[in-house]
């Protein structure tokens, strides 16, 4: 993230910075950065822009407390636009909306993609301290068994009215299902494609 090759002079000393939620992938806002704003952003891990109307630097959230915590910054193919992935601390827009485009940013389902990458990393670079790596080390039978166990447990919890316990079992089942897919070298996208094809046949 610190080795960004940006052509600031190409566009008059400032480049557009597209801000995207790192988990949901929803576009939150657009701002502009000069070199100083980028340097402060990289150092503080909070998004800082250069305000063209106020003629000064400003950190998003400096008055509201709704900071944008930086997770990654990448540059486009022309070296003149930034994509800043963040985790927002509250609404992004000054109007109180989740985004400056008045879109709702509540879904966390795309976190699954991040979790899949972690699971893949645990398989390819195992650690003695990793529970996930220990599952892979025990083989496909153990992984499949864990999915079966979690499936039974969620069925049991579904019959009661304890939401917290049910959510816990739901999370356990989803996690172990993703581990099983990785153990079988099957991408979740393949499963989704099959669901799409079935849907399109209706």
C-alpha cells in the first residue's frame, strides 16, 4: 500500500479517490486526494481528502466521528485514480445516509469472499495454531464429519427460540461448509453458478 505509483501532475495535483466498503463492496463516496492527503491517509489509516471547495485537507469523520478505517488502497491502470477500501464507522454521508449515493449498506454477505481467502491461506500455509489448518490436516473425512455435526446442531437449535444459540450454530455450519468446499477444491462460485442455472430454467 505504501508503494503507490500515482501520477498526481497528470490531473493537476489531485486524483479522484473512490471509497468502497471492504466487506460489502458498496461504493460509499468519491473524494479527491493530493500527495499530502494520501500520505496522511497511509500514516493514520483514516481517509483524508483535499477539499476543493474549502481549499484544505480534511479527514472524513473529523466532526462526526464517522471515520473511514483504511483496509487497502490500489491504483488504476492509468495511475490517476485511487480505489480505497475501508470499514466505515457509522453513516458516510453528511445527510445521515449509509453512502453519498443514498444507497443502503447493510449486507455483510460479501465478507464470505474474505473468509474464503483466509481458509485457502490456512490450507496452503498451515500453522500449528490454526484450527482451520488442523481440520485440513485431519483429512476430508474429518471435515465432512464436522459439517454433519454442525448441521445436526443447527437443526436442534432451530426447534428452540434462542436466537443467539441459533446464530452461533448457523455461523459454525457456514464456516465448516466453506472449509469442506476448499478441501474438495471447489469454489463457492461454482455452487452459485449452479444455483443461477437452476433459477434461469424456471
